[in-house]
């Protein structure tokens, strides 16, 4: 059974240098967290990556530039995005049987970002895009960023909302006063950036994004970035939201969720109960969640779905969501 991981990351030396040039590590600890073996695996888009894909049982990786991507960069991000996307397109040309991609966008320049997304989808055959939360001080529902979501909707491709570290003021208020290492972990993968990603999605809902763009499809990792575990409480906002539909409708109509290497049958079952089995996607969150021992293939075998559900989870739902949109 073909197994496609849709949240699998890479990094380029040019992007890493751009982060360093603006001192991003001082304001976002995730920019400083890529080192050692993780960094080597992020940079590698060839032999070592393929070996580890084979070992874990993954047939295809959908590549995306790791967080915080280009969200904190200015005009220079336009060329950085184009170069990164072209480089990944070359990788896919060499191994179309093993790689697909989500576009990295110069999100600080929304009009250029919309055009780059169109180029990546129409010309390079990319499957969608990944955004990493806030853009400067703007949340993703800000009207400045509408061109990006309008482009994705018009192209019929999904937007993966990836976590990023909360703003400095939020970290100071809620994720501080331990050791620097604990503070950083608490604000990032421990908890903070999952809340941040989930909040960005709910902001899109409450801002009426899916009323304006009813066909727009968004993906949340880590089984819904906490959101699905509070679906009942979110529904209480239906009394005041002024939206066209109950929030539960957007969860089942506009949201896909993926595992991100959190291989828990219990989380899978809960996610399926909220969004439906036809909106579950597989991912390993490479290289961050990579574990040896055939981990991905074993989880698929033991996930609790029947054969049809496993096939949909492993590849069918993704293939249905991301048909080829290249220009004739």
C-alpha cells in the first residue's frame, strides 16, 4: 500500500543564512534549534533521506520548508522563495516517484506570494503551500494576506498551517521563568506552537474566511493542533460568531488533519469522529519525529482503520485533495 507523508521538511543554506542575517534566533528559538543530525537531515534531499524513508516505510515525502520559513523576511524573500522552490522542483524531476512539494512563499509580500503559488502549482506541479503562522505582527486572517488564500482557493490546492513559536510577549507571559532550554521547548514543541497553529485556524474561521472562500481547504498537523479536542467548546461560539454556519461545519468541510509523527490510534479515532475518515492524512514530520524500526509502516498497520480506511489515510485522501493543476 502506497504511503505518502505530507508534512516532511527541508531547509536550504540560503534560507538559514537569511535567518542569521536578521538575527532571527534572538526572537524565535526555532530558528536556532536546527543543528547537528536534524540539520544534516533537513539539508539532505537525496541519498540519506531516501534511505530513512525506506527504513520507516514511507514511499513519498511531500517536501516543505521548515518553520519559520520566510515569514520574518522582507523583499528578499521573493527571490529566496523562487530559488528554494526551483531547487525542490529539480529534486522532484530526478525522483518523481519519491517526492512531491508544498510551495514556500514570500508571505511578507502577499501579492508576490500569490503569484509564486500560482507558478509553483501551474508550472512546477506543486501540491499546495505551507504557512507558518503570523507574518510579522499580522495573524493569518489579516486582510493583507487575503491574496494568498484567494490564490489557493482559486487553484484548488490546500494550505498546511504549520506551527511557529508564539510572539515574544506571549512567551514571556506564559512560557518563561524556567531554564532557557525548558522555556524554549515549552514555547515550541512542548505546547506553545501547537496552540499557536490551532489559534491561527480558528481565527480564519471566525474572520469569515471560509464563508468568503467556501472551497478553501486547510490542513492542521498533530491531529488538529489541539483544536479538535475542544470542538465542543468552540461550538459554543456559534451563538455570537455571526458566521454563515456552525463551527462544526467548517471542521468537516474545510479542514484536513494529519498525524505529524504522533502515531496514536486514539488521536486518530478522535480526529475521525470530528472531521471524518475522508479528511485524515498521513505524515511523519521528518526529520523531527523520525524513529527507526519501520515506525510509519507499523502505525499504518496498527492504526485501527479497516482496509479501505487505511488506503484512504495512507494515500487516497491526499491524492483526491491534490489532483494535478499544471497548465496544459
